[in-house]
C-alpha cells in the first residue's frame, strides 16, 4: 500500500480512475461526456460539458467519501449531527476543485479542449436551500468540519423549490420559482434503501407490555416516507469527505389503488401530492393556518427522519441504544429542529422502551442548541391546538417534560410563580403556545450564542431565566466563514498576493494572516493591493454591465450593503443618507465629494410588506439620481437582483465599504461583515453583533463607528423615545423625509412611501432617526479617508490581516473542544483494487 500511495497528490498512480493530473482529468472528462451524457462534442451543450466536468470531480470525491465512511464505520467514531432547516451551500464545482487542490489542472484541461472554464462554472444551478446567514453558516460549518477531519453528518431538507428567484420590475421585488433541480443535480446520490416513515396526526393508546409496564402507542392517521439524498462535503486538502443528507418527502404508495379502481383518479393521487408538499418549498408563508401546519410538518419531518437514521447507524455499528449520546453529538441550528428533543424521547421511551429518566439523561447529553436571534418575535411558538392535531404524542411528551422541569423550578425558586410561568414550555398568556426555544434549552446540555455581544444579551434578556437557572450551560461561539469559498475561490488575485507576501501557511491556519500586518507599511505592496481591488471592481462592473445593462464606474468608491432586507438591518437608513447626499449636491453643485457607487442586494420575505417597500424606495431613489444630469459621475445607485452565494462571491472582493448598520442589540452576529473584512473592505457600522469583535481585532482606527449603543438604545426606549424630536431637531433629515413624502422619487405619488414615513415619524422601532446624524458624520469621515489612497490601503490591509479569527475553522474547533467533545479522525484512502465485498448469506 505504501508504495502505491502518493500522499502529495492523494492518488494511486496506477489507478487513473481518480487521478488528479491534468491529462487524467481530461480523459475522465471525455469519458463522462461519452458514457454519462451520451454525447459527442458536435452535439454537446454547455450543460453537457458542465455535467461531464462535475461527474469527473465527483468521482474523485467518491473515492474520499467511501474511504471516510469505511473509517467511521470501522471505528464507530463519535459523530456530530448538525440539524438545520437551511443549508445554503452555493455551487459545488469550483469549491470542490479548490478543496481537491486541482483548480488549475482542471482549468487547463478544459481550456486545452477549447472550452471556457468560467462558463462551465457559471452553468451550475445554485441550490437555494436557505434564506441567508443561517443556511450559509451551516454550509461553512460543514466545510470546516471536513477540513478539520471531524466525523459529521449534516441533516436538512431537500426542498424541491428553494428560496425564490428575485426580479426587480419597476423597482418592485417580484418573486419567481427557484427551479434549481430542473437540469438534475450531479452531486447527490439517492439512498432509497435508507428511507424511513414519518407519522402525523392520529391518536395515542395506552397498553401494558409483556412485562406489565404501561406503554404508549402512537397511531398516526397519515404516514409520509422520507428518502435521503446524500452529497459529499470535502475538506480542504484532506481525504475527509463528510455527508450532507437531505430528506425528500414521498408518499408510501404512488396512489390509492382502491380509489383509482372506483374511477376517482384525482382522489387516488391526492395523498401522494399532499405527502410530497412537505418538502416542496422552503419556508412556506406561515400567515395562513395552512402555512403554519406545513412549517410544523417540515420541522418534524426533518428531525424524525434524521433521528431514525441515527438509530439505523447505531444498529448497523452494533452500538447499544444506551450509548446513543456517546455515539452522537447533535447540534440544533436555531429552534427549527427543537422538536428533536421530544422525538428522541418518543423513540427511546415508546420504541426502545427505556425508562423515562434514562431516556431524558441520554437526550440532554445528546443535544446542544445554538440561538440565532434576539428578536422576541423570531422565537418560534406553535399554537397548542395545531401542535396537538399534528403531533398528539409529542404534545404529551412536552407536557411530561414540562411538569418534571417545573417541579425542579418550584423547588429552586420557592414562592416565585411568575418565574415558573416565564420558564414554562407552555406560554399561558392568551392563546396557549408551545415555546420551542424553551424546549431546546431544557432538552440540551449546552446553549450558545453566536457573537460575544449576542451571548451577553441572551443571558440578560430573552434567555435570562434559563441563564439564572443553568449558567454553566451557556457559552459564546462567535460565528466564522470558510476561507475556501470566501477568499481562495472567490478572490484568487488577493489569495495570490497574500501567499506571495507571507507564504502559504495562512491557507491552513487563517490566523497566520497576522503576518500580513507589517506589509501595510510597504508602499509597493499597498499599490499592488490597490491593483487587486481595481481588477476585482472591474470584473464586477463587467458582470453587471453584461447582465443588467448598467454602467458603473470602477474608479468610484463601492459602498455596499448586501443582506436580507429587514427593517432592523436598516437599508432605509442607507437610503436616507443617499438622499441627503443628493440634496447636498443639488443645493451646492460645486460641492467636492468622492464619487460613490451604492450597491444593494438582498431579498425581502414575500409577505413582509415594509421590507418590499424599502426595496422599492431604493430603486426609486436610484431611478431619479441615476438620470439626473447634475449628479452624473458623482453618485450611482444600483440594486443587484437575486443576491445569492454566487453573486456574493463577485461582490465581496470588489467592495470598498461594507455597510453593517443594524440597530445595536438586534443582529445576533452577521457573517457578511466577516466576508467583507477578509476581502479588504472597510466597515461602517454600529456596535452590534460581531461588529464589536471585528472592531476590537482590526483596531478602532480602522473601523468607521457610529450610532447609539445597545445600552443607549435601551435608555432612549425607557425614556419614551420620540422620533419627531429628531425629525424637527435636524434640518437635513427633515428635508430628506419631506422630499420622499412629496412624491419626488415616486412620480408624484405622495402615498407610495407614506407607510415608511409614518413608521419613522411615529414609532421608529429601529431608531433610524436617532442614529441619522451620527451616520452622516461618519460617512463624511469615510469620504475623507478614501481621498487618501495610501491611508485607505493601509487600513484595508490591516482589516484583512486581523480577520483570521473569523474563520469557521476557529468556530468549529471551539464547538469540537467545548461542546461536542469529539475527536478528529484522519482518513487513509482505500485502494479501489483492494476493496473486497463480503455478501452476508
């Protein structure tokens, strides 16, 4: 074996099936075009060529995937199970080429055949299996777990239609169906032999088993089949390929034959359709009751399928059910998988017949819970009636958990019924609800926030009572992003420049970026840094010009805000600044400013009307400013439609200024702020989320800070915040709001933006007017700094140099050591010719 294996290239030289050299890749590519696609070059489409390359890469992943699965099975390795309703993976091809270390060889192989490598990469459909930060974080974490050789399974849902595609029509967001599967998905493998059944509704029955013990049997009135689809997730320059397992809902039978034979064809297929609806779309609108039911069904579908699969693995490896928590460490990514707590109890108590106390001990030792929000309205609650009708046995289990838990609380806090009510898993105020965050806290041995400020606020506000009860459960795990996608692949120019300056060690240990700091004082290096940024900006300008017909000036300051559209993220504060700057120029045409291009991107939830109105406002402001001859060449506003991972890969390397302007105390962490910083953009931001830690690490002099702190916001709120006082006390903001209200940006329609104006002047729940003056002053500081190219470059270099902490590798090491207690498992590749298959008779 040692003579055959070449560890430098991770390949067996005599086996050309999975070789990594350019010529072997080329032959494999042509083989797949012929044997997998059934095409020859004269008939092949661009998609055929993409698929041929994807299958060529997948073959090399499969070699590592099988070797990884064999090692985990043989060793019975303790495994992290990452439960998440979202996995926003981005496209796979380029990332896999980077992690295999064959990006250059693959490019050369393809281009030698006269094909456009970039066009092949762009051909891949991006799976929209997430809304934004939550799903993208899950994707980064899977990448890091594989890179750190941690045995792991990602469990999620294979939504047939992901988050909508966004068009901008007359300035309005228009949602279109995301058909990411229309050309198939070469990266996944269906595993129908591991399908499981999921029940809904019905009733429960009490009975005595053969030993005379009282048991409960759940009799669902509807059963759905969950079929797993597996995707290999490769680590960076390792042999570890972990698994992302996504579940698809199917009917147990294609259709009801009895109904069909009675002549009712549509009735016969109705059950199949209703079953498959469960995984039809990501996050259906839950305003109507039908949407609420579907979301609850989705969440249970995810956790039941995943836990049943974990039991299958346990049995396959001949591990006792009593050791479930020793085999698996299950991380709940927010509250969407919180039903896993009562489902594991059901499986242990009802199906495996463990005593309640033992099952509860196993459950608590298995689960850990990551909280991602400080917004009380975002903490999930399910109406009791809906919960009872959908999951009757689980409600009984929730009641039992709650009764036992509250007994402990009453003993701990004698004579404090208010605290008992606050801690209860059931919200008894008005309509009764099951509190999912409470279920997650009670059922977990560890609870973490995702930024230092966020964790502190969790302890002080939304989870204060739980922290008082169990302070030892709480810890902080600041988010991070994977450098593989967000620098190595998306910003190859910067990657090459950094590697030339400090060597390649930083590519495996991102904190080695600190070695770059002295280069900030090197004038020649600063010039090369600026050249990289100019080239990246030019690439983005060309992309936008080609696809949207807009002409942008790469010499202008690229001021960028790309993220989900939400009032607390305050895209409308940014818009007010643009209007204020516009008014300054209209009132004083000779005013000297740095030319700016304002770039926006992000999707508003379809039912979130104010967020959609903010999208319209931004586009309407742009429509006026971009056509004003007095402003041409000085200000430009562009809203990039359909912001997703691929567009992020274009935008982050090109940005000069990163807008992180959420109301202090509202953003849990943010990860876009980290991507901008790693790519050398400077931040203008509030002390919110991970901005606090970014500023601490890059230095206060290299961060544009403004805004009220969380404590000051709380003080304003307590004192009875009056936004009208700020409106009347600042002539500039008064002029800006009055101009918008006059219909100037809405073709004379005074009513269009009135809901936003009424909100700002009436309640202003996110303190936009309170922070406006500081924001304008800080933007003036940005303008001054950008005029000094040497100063700006020095600041940008230091931002990147001190951003190594924000690697998801660091985050995952902390989870590994402090929560999961799981060891890394190095993988040795199996020689395909030495694989022996044993058939059990």
